[in-house]
C-alpha cells in the first residue's frame, strides 16, 4: 500500500474528525462510502452532527455542497430542475436543480413524498438525471448524504425498499459522552468549527483513491464468505425479503474501501463482518413487524447470521 494513499485518507479523516468529535466510527464509515462511490443514510435524532459531517466532507474536498431541506410540498422539479421559457429568445432553457452538485445533503428525506423521493433514484444509481426526455450527467464526485429521524412517525413518508437499496450504508451517530460534549461546547465558543476548515484533498486525489479501492484484491474465499451471508438472509425464517445481488455487490465494494482505509491492498473476513450490518440491515424485511421495529430486528438477525457462519482462514 502506497504511503501517499494512506496519508491522503488520514488527512481527510483527521479534518472531518476535528468537527465531528468523538465519533471515529461515523467518520470512517462516511469515508468508506465516499471512496467506494456510494451514498449514506444517517438515521438519528436531530442535533447529533449529521449536517456537520456532510459540511466537513465538502469543505475537506473543496467540493460544491448543497443542503436540501425536504418538505411534504417539495416536487421532483425542486430537486432535478425544470425548463424555463425565455420569451426574448422564444425557446426553453433547462435550469439545473440542487442535485447538480458534488455533495448533496438531503435533510429529513422521509418528510417528502414518495414521488419526490424517487427523483433521486436515477441520480444515485447512474449519476445522471432525465428531465423531459433529455439526460443530463451529474458532476463528479457525486455523493448523497441523507438524514431522517427514526423516532418521528407523524407527517413522514417512509423510504420504500428500492430507495433504501440505493444507499451503500445506513448508520447512526449517537450522542457523545460528557467529556467530548464539553470539548464540543468549547470549540463552538468562536463560532462553527466547520466554517474554519480548509480543503485537504483535491478532486483529482479523490478520484485516485476511488480507483485504488477498485484495485484492492478480494480472494475467492472472501467472496464465498460474503455470499454465504447473503444467502443466509434469503433463507432465514424471520426474513420476508433477503439481500439482493445489488446488496452483495455493495458489500463487496464497501469491503474493498474499508480495507484501503485500514492500510491494506486486500480484503480480510473482518472487513466483510464489520460492514455486514450497516450495509445489509436496511435491505432486508422482517416478517410480522411494523416498520418502526424493522431496523433493530434486522440488525439483530444479521448479527446472529454472522455468529453462525464460519469465518475463512
């Protein structure tokens, strides 16, 4: 593993961690998704640092950042853009929406309607949008960080399975401990720490890291281990819906990315095991449970599966 590659990753994570104090796991998983060209969904209470994480990533990369506050009256055109008639020219001109950015924070994504949520599907999967019969490529890099409050059920529209499947990782951040929270208070004395961040990575360096992820080796025994986990979700008595092939591919790519951040050019079983829950739990459906109990039950079932499948040497 090249020293320069690790140095770039450490600079990125250190810069983000200077804002999101005491949450190295959240910073690492966000880095994993970014380098693997995936997207991330954060399910957590308001005020724990979801927006700060997105802003810190954007500032660290010197990328364009857009925050989209999702509301029930939002239309797909409010995200994608629309054609505007120019009377002086007698023609229509396409005006780009906020999705034409590098890092998009879709805040409280479950507050907008399924029709508007679906406007993100093509963008997240194919890095392009289609409007009125024309296709427009998105900027690179393109990274969606969406948030939702899992404790609020009034006036929300739960994300359908095909939308959830577009997110590489589903994580929470959680509250900091008391000592870290005291440090956060001190850091905010002079204003928002994220506003003082400087870029530490160019887009070209990010592209190099993303290519390095694809070059990470994955042994056949690791592939077999990964697929045994996926197959077990499809055969489990308590799961109505198991992990799709897209889910298996996502776990494969995320494992490559984690290996790179851990200073290795090969994947080990622990990479797959560590990522199985945040990558797969939002892709399965449990039998006989209301939606609000799904995620925690799914995580528990996946941990049981991981405990029963032998880890390759």
